[in-house]
C-alpha cells in the first residue's frame, strides 16, 4: 500500500543538481546560464538545435539527456522558448545584489506586464513569494519568455507564476 | 469502380507522409479521410512536438498538420475527405460512402493509417453527461473552442492526461484532480511538471475512480485508494467537486478495416491491443496491404510520420517506381531515424515489441492473396 | 443555486488566439434560442450554452450527453430540423436550425424520414 496520498511530478533539488543539464555551481555565478531540467531519456533534440552557440549537447543518440556547456551559453533564451517540454529556464544569479533573474517559458493568457507583481509557483505547484516581472518577450512560436526577479534562495524552486486576477 | 494506384486510408500524420512519399515518386495516390479536414489528431494538439527536425519537432501539432497537408496538396495528392469506408472487399476493394453516395475504389496498393481509438473504463455513473473521453475534451476545447464544463477531473496520468490537464489550464478551466491507479505518474516528467507547476492540480496516484454522481449531469466523483490488487481500500474515499470527468486511460489501434483484409494480427499490451502483423516494410500478411502509424502499434506522432514514409517508399517500390537499391537506401535512412526515436526508457519497450512483431511475421507467415473475412 | 456563469467559449486562447469564428447565428434548442457560430458543430453550441443533457434513454429516461466527440459513439444524437439520429458533435450548425431531444425509438421510427 502506498503511503503518500499525493505525488506530484517534481524533481527533488538533489536530483535537479545532478542533471547534466544543470550547470556547476561556479558557472551559475557567472552571468546568465540555461538550466535544462530534462531528466529522462526521450528522443528529442530541439534544445540542441535551438541554441545558436552550441551550448546544449544531446548528440546523435537523441534520447540522451541534454548537457549544458556554460562556457558557451550567453543566456539568449532561445532554448527556453523552443523546448517542447518547456523544460529549460535561465538563471542569472547576480542580476542585482539582492535578486536573481529567472527566465521562464510562459504559455498562458493574459501575459503579465513588465513591472507587475505576480506570485511565484514552485516546481511542486505551491505558491511561493510575490515576484516582480522584469520583462516579457512574446515569441513568434507562441511560447513567451517571462523574466522575474526572485530572492536568490528561491532561484531553483520557482518554476511558474500565477497572475492574481482582479475580481470584477 | 474506380481504379487507383494507391489508396491511403486515414489522413493523420502517417497517412499524410505516406501520400507525400508516394506522390514525390510520381505515384498516383488518393488519400481518404472521414473528416472534413485531414490532419488526424494533430489538429487538436496545441503543444510543440518532440523529436528532431525531420519530425517537425518544436512545431505545434496543428501547424504540423497544416504543413503536411500543404506539402501533400503541392504534390497533387488526391484528397477524398468526408469519405467513410464501410467495407473492404476482396482484392483490397474499398467501399466508400461520401455524403449520400457510395463508390468502390480498387487500388493496387492500400496503406491503412487509421490511427488509434480511445479506451474507456466503466464505473457507476459513467453514462452521466459530463463523462467523456480525453479526445472529446480536446476536440471541444482546441478545435471548437468551447469548454464542456468548468472543473475537470482527469482519469489517467499518461502523456494524454497530463497534456490535456495543461491544455485545460490554458483554456481557462480548472483541473480538480488527476487520478492515477498506478503508484506513479505515467507521463514524461516534462509533461507532468509543466502541468502541475502551472496551476493548482492535486495528483492522486494509487487511486481509482469509484463513481461519478449527479442528477442530470456530473457534479462530483468519488475516488479511493487502491491496494496492490487494484482494489479500492475501504475508508479511503474522497469526494471531488467536478463537472467533467475526462477519461485518459489509453489508446488502441483502430483495426476494424485492416481486419477486413484478412491480415493476421497479434495482441500486444505495450502497443495498445490488437496490432496487425507487419514486416520491416510495413506490409501486412495480405498482399499489397500496408499499415503505418498508431494502427501498427500506438506510439507517437514522430513515429507515425516515419512509418508513413516507410510504407510510402515500400509501396512505391513494389509498383516499380524506384529501384530495389534506391528503396533499400531510402528505407535504411528511415529505419535509422525510427531507431533513434525509439530510444530511451519509454521507447525501448516499444522497440522490443515492434521487433517481436517483425520476427513473428518472418518466422510464421507467408504472405497470401488478399481475402476478406466472411461473417 | 444560481451561480454566476463564466463564459464557456474559449475566445482568448494563448496559443490559438482569438478564434476566427464564423458569423454569429441563432439556433433553437427545445424551444429556446441560443447563440451559435457558423462552422461549429451543434454539440459545441449546446455545451457553450450550458446544456449538458442531449437525450434520454428509452427505458429509464437516463440523461446522456456527448462522449467521444468525433461521431463514433452516438451518445449525442438529437432530432435536427425534424430528422432524428443526427450526431450533433460532427454536424455543423445552420442559422434557424431547430434542435430537439428525440423521443424513444418508437417515435423515432415512426417519424424518420
């Protein structure tokens, strides 16, 4: 019999940090870098094809789990928008002294607005702290990029946002 | 009776690529589909597809359909839409009903790319309005742009269930729960995570639906935990407030028409159910009858795209349109891509099953003249 | 209990955007006029109007509504412009269409065209 009543599809932080798509700690401090949260062997290489700088490697065996090369990554966000699984996000740890910049894919309507305060949602689907939207980039393929300022300790926990709508 | 070189039955991804490969090689091909538009299940899919460039990876389902249809039209594939095949006679003759008239089509080769149909589970209250298949939910929401309700409970956490959950959130609906009988979510991690981090979606693994209740339509469901024998555990019932119960419990190959050709099939649980036996050229045990896509085993759109190509090349070669050596090269290329697509933890099991089907075919069967199943 | 109804039409989809809907028309369902849009199936217009019961079974008069959505299961059949057994999930609406629940099969057989 299963003890847990609920089980969500969310990697533990330990497993996340072990992924080939997760940059080493020193690389995280070095400017914007992509995190490819793709833990399973699935035949897909869109991230590799999307990167103009060759910073993501999947290889000929397209089932391989993607690897990030932080040296090559400039944080352009192409992978964030193109990944069919919406599994890639960008991290800029030292965007300001207090806040990190998290760039996530977003496919909901309405899009948030720059300057708006929204609620961060964790990987598990729980509401986290309010976060400010630093920028929104609509992309032609329909997957927008949203940049949010997050407290540094939350940088690897927040994966989505919720816009609290005004009740009319 | 209309004589044709090749009839392709089913205008989803497999049927479209098969038609394209045939038409590229100057084969006269008619694509028959019972719907108003070709595109199959791609038309309802708003997410970007996986795979690599050859499989339109990164392109949204409905756009893949659009591109394939355009390519087929550019190559002068003959589209017979709203055409429903109601019988298959001797020597592959297809009886087609369109509007109020019928016609017989006699093709030299036929490729069945009829896809898959949804499985259902029964429970008290399953006949209430509000209980519907995941395909129905997608059709109403993504094609017709109408939500069939406000609070959805999804039964089944495979890729279909988790993708539909996400699509429902995108459409502004609430997902009251995802209910999964197994002890872990069945879908790819990325599909599941994408859904759960986008809204408040309780996920109940090791749970099953016990009943749906309501007066005139569903207003709640009871779920319960299951034990190791899949039996509901007394005392673990929970009531969920919901008005649509979306059944995402699996797909099976749509083999009604292939069975009429007399071709042999086997049961494969991994591939969804009854699968027509076929060789590495996608040809069945009945001469000149090919299969491609989900009807040859439920897999994914990228596989359907490649199998359609394989069947198209095979049929073209059998009609003398390409030389044996060219055929061998082209097929090897496609098979190489299929092998890559069937890599990884989800693909491996299917790859094994497809291999088993091929070996059974080669060991046990000799191809025979086409025949019909007489009742 | 009267709840405030939310619009069931998905007009602002993040991927599909605004629907390039056909013209707005009117159909009559069980005597009541409801809005519909050209090109959509009858079932979509009914669901959008919060109508969930499409027919009743012969013996127990149990309610039934759409199930497969693609014209295969026949749970959604209704009488349309006098013609019974019309699969509403795949039949497009037309301006002025009259849609009714069909009676039990004796009535259907008697009145079938």
